[in-house]
C-alpha cells in the first residue's frame, strides 16, 4: 500500500508579500503570449496598495476547487527517461494495465527503438515516443505540446530521467563534465519537468498526479563514490515537499506531487558500479530487476487516481523493514549470495 506523507504546512496568510505566486491581472497576461493567465507562477504580481504598505493576494488558478472530472482508467501516462531500465519497465506495466503511455529520452535512436517494440506488443494507438532532453526548458515545453497533441491531457507524469554520468569515484576525482551532467539532469531537469507538468495539469478538468523518483541519498545517508548523485536525490525529497506546500498555499487542489522510491534496481547504471566488495554485497541482497519493481509500483500508482485521492504519497518498494529483513537473512542463512554478481 502507498503510505501517506506527512501533512502539508498550513496555508500562508495573504499578507506574506513576495512569498507566494499571485493571481495575474489581465495586463500580466500580455507578458506570457500564447499561455493562459493561470500559466505563470509569478511571485509579486497583483500587488495592491493598502494604507502604508503592500498586500499580496496569494491565489492563482485553482481557487480551492478539486478536479472537475473523476479520473477513471485508462490513464494517460508520461514517463521521462523511459527507453530503458525502470522507466521502460514502468511503461510496459502501465500498458499491460490498459493505459496510454508517452515515453521519452534524449536519444532519438533509443526512442525510436523502444517505441517500436512497445507498439508491436501493445498497439500503435497506445504508445508514443518523443525526444526530450529534460535539461532544456524548450524540450520539456515541446514534450507537453506533444503529449497534448497525441492524448489531449496527461493524468500521471513520472519524473524518472536521471544520471550518474556512469561515474563511481570520489568527488575529488570527478570531472567537471560528470558533475554538470549529474546536476543538470537530476536537479535542473526535475525542476523544469515539475514546472511544466504543474502548469499543464492544473488547467485540466481531471487534474493530475506527478511522481518524482528518488534514489540513493534521498534519506540523507552518505553515498561515497557518487556523492553528487546522492546530493541531487536528497534534493528530490525537498523539492517535492516544497511543491506540495506551494500548491496547498495557492489552493491548487487538482494537482498533487508525490515521491516514488524504487529502491535498488538492477539497471545498467547500478551494475556498472558493482566494482567493490561492499557494492556487490548490497546489490545481491537488496536489488531487484526493473520488472519486479514495476510490478509493485504501478498498481500502487494507479490506485491513487482510482480512489480519487488528492493526498501526497510516498510509495516505497524497498522499505526499511524489508531491507533489514534481507540483511538479516543474508547474515544468518547466507540468502541471496551471488544472486546478481559474483562476490569475492
């Protein structure tokens, strides 16, 4: 079952000038050509004089109204970084459930190959592929336009795109290029995707759900040999909480941002780091193939709109109890030894 996250903070008072996005006036709309007035999350607009100071009306869009239409299956799903690994496994599981899926990647070759395979298995009318580099705002905006053109709306947006630059070494030995790759993909890319997904979803009659995938480091534990990656994944949790607070503060009740935790998945990225005794030990004990993880995550994701829930959730595949149980079984009974990689 998906677990409900801690309650959101109380809505900020309207007098907190500059801290909240505001309802834009008609003149503000001219600064965002081609976009509805609701489109811009702009702090500081719509200030009005009141006696000696300013006061901000901290409301935009939503106005406290939930989805105008119930969100019933089949769902329209968009998954970033979904041409391989856990993203691809999630796409297949949603398609098996009868949903429609948009996959994307920065590689045109991988998009074409993955989309072709999925269409052969699930039909041309259920799968669409798009090239998108989440680090580029124009690409993410184009992805939204593509999804609207093909499906009309997106119910579930999963931010899965991430990178470790295939670098497993101390920070002092990490190149500038690797650091830029990790940070722009995992942090900037996530922010751009969240921004565009929220802007799209709050104007939809059905609203929408956004799921941000965490990773090693998200719980605050150290991640030696991939410190930058761990730092970016720690920021995922903070960003999600901040967005939850912003949406509540502005009474946008038809869009919810959630966290999704797949745990350790035997992807190409994870297995490329299986070069130390400790890494091999934990991969064998805790990791699972993408298909196994997707089999658990997708039904839990789909249950949220099916139950008409608009509460933030944190869905975890590898819970603390499950991890400690597996470690105990390994130490006590030698379970899962050499399951995925040969240990020294």
